[in-house]
C-alpha cells in the first residue's frame, strides 16, 4: 500500500523559533524550508536564559552539551539601589537535583549559531521577505519581495512580534469578518529597552570576570524610570540591558514608531544612561580600584551591535487560519522579566512538531481539515500556559522595575525569599516541560510533579509494531 506523503512546511523566519522548529521537523522526517527576510542575521541581542522548562527537549535532540559549552549556569541574582546599596538576592542554584537541569545563561547569538549549524544550508533562504500569502484547499503559496513564489501544504509564521504572516492572515480574516476584535488591536508598549554585549574584556580591569560564573545584577534607578542589568558571560564578556518605563502618552506614541531591532537612533539614550553606576569595580592599571559605569560597557561594545527595542505585551487569540499557523512572539509577546520569551517560543515549536508528526502518519492524506485539527490541537495544548506566562511576565516586570511603594515592597520580599520557598515556586513552574513525543523521553527526576503531556499516537503505534516484530517466536 502506498503511504501518503507528509506535508511540505514553509517557515517564515529564521529566528530561534524558526530554527528550532526546523531541527524538530528534520528529526520527524517532515520536509520544510525556511524563508528569512534579512540578507544575513546580525548578532544583535544580549543575554538569554533557558531552564528546565525547555532543556529536556535540548537533551532529546543531543544539543544540551553544546549549550553548556557556550553558557554559564545561573547562581545568584542580586538587586541594588542606584547608589549600589544591596536590596537582596535570589539564590537560584542547586535546583538541578530536583528539576533535572540547571538554568543557563548565554549570549543570544551564540545559541543562534548552534541552532543554525544544525539546519542543512540548502533548507534556509535569506533575503526572502514574505509579502503575500494565498491559501486554499490545495495548499498555501507565499510571495516574496523579489517576486518569487513558493508553494507548500503548511505555512508557519515564526517571524516575530511584528509578524508579516500574522498581519496577512488577519487581513484576510478581517475581510471575512471572522477576526476577534481583541486581535485587531496592537500590543501594549510598556518599556523601551537598550541592549548590548561587550567585546571580550580584560579580567584585570574587570575582576568580576575572574569568577568564571554568571554574575547577574539589577539596579533600580532613584527618581527615574530606569532599571539596568549587567550579566557576565563566557569569553570575558558582559551583557547589559537598560529598561525605561514609559508613561501612557509616550507608550501610545511608541506604537507608531519603528520598533525593529536597530542600532540607529541610540545616541540620545546612550547619553542619558552612560553614567549609571554598575556593581563592578575596575582596575585602572596602576593598582587603584575605580567604580565602573554603563559607559565603560558601552564603550567596549561594537556600536552596530547596540540595539533598542520597545518591550511590548500581547496575547493573541487567533493562532491559526486555514493552512497557516503562528508560533512565538507572533502570538504571545512577553516582557523579558520572567525570562520566558525564548523558552515559550521553543515550547511552541515542540508542541507544533508533535502535532505535525501525528498528522504525517502516512495512513491518511494531509487534507485541509486534518491540518486545521492539528493546529487546533497545538493551540489547545499551548494557549493556557502561554497565557499564564504573558500575565506572569507583566507581574514580574512591575515588581522588578516598578517605582510605586507596593512594587518596592514586593521587590524586597521576593529578593529576600527563603531558599525553601524559592525552591517550591521554581519546581512548581519546572513541572511544565513539554517533550518531543516522537523521540525517547527524558526521565522525570524523583519527586518532581510533571504537567501531563498528550502522547503521540503515531509514535506509540510504531513502538508497538517494532516490539511485535522483535518478539521471538
């Protein structure tokens, strides 16, 4: 009997989510191709963290060892007033025994390079900006800005918070009067953020780099709407991030500006922040210690790799339409305070890949109806957790960056939380750890309560058949 072929998947966006999905589809034996609008992806961004919510999937793919080579394990998060008076610390070390994994922090472009190296070069096309989408019962066709067209069975919009794919399918839904009103509104802007990562520094001038571990500090501005972070990274680098809380009018104006990652229009903000003190003493080279500022880090960073972006929050209700489905920031844009943005993007990729694997069982043809059912399954599995994380990221942003007396109080409480309570809260969230259900799963650490996950019927059937064949007569 002839087996029905799997769907051909078009992926718009070669960011972390698009690459991770491609790696999963490669393992699943599902054909795909990535179309990235940029001619080349610049190494923009700062520090990024991954934890036990997504590391089991890295383990399954054999990527965990490569990740640990570019990362530091997390240990302590320290919080300071602008005058460098210590407010408190959060000890996030020692959870590996209970959660199965440390939390790791690294330079975002380093992870990007690891993931890109796992995708065959012939399956990624750069300088291919999607400008049109047409879909019907027979398939989906994308049109790129160079006038070319590409046809497939499924289109995945992994093209970020300003997703062109989302805009195109929402336009079609508006014309058909089927888009929820809430999805017609744009994201809410809360902060403007500047990030960068220094070139390798001299540990003699920045002794904090001698620790060979992640030194994570946050400083809260006094009588100003700024919060700034410094994070030490492998290879003697320091990542910095400065967030400015916007008032309602400024935030509204920001919605109409260009919010893409860009090194342009940075000078004004750099002048405002360069004298902000940081909790790192330096050595002037003649035996004297001197206080460092953000300006010292900015001056040690390639100006083209310092970028500014608006931090926005939005959970969309519509995750798919026809043969098109969205993942990552295209459907749930989170504040970075909870460290869950990239994690949730990759969790989307895992669950979507699981659904597409079952769709591609070869027993039935991949019809539009079955594709819609797979997309609905994906959304049902992911939406509740994404909703929780969007709301949680907003709460964490207020606590870590807010200036009201209530926010300062909560901040002090959280940063002085007993280790046993911190462990309880961490392990509760660590129980959500979606795995790749068409690969051997990672064992659960003793005592960790895991959120149940939908199994793969196709994988279970295939394993049962294999065991039957291998059973001695």
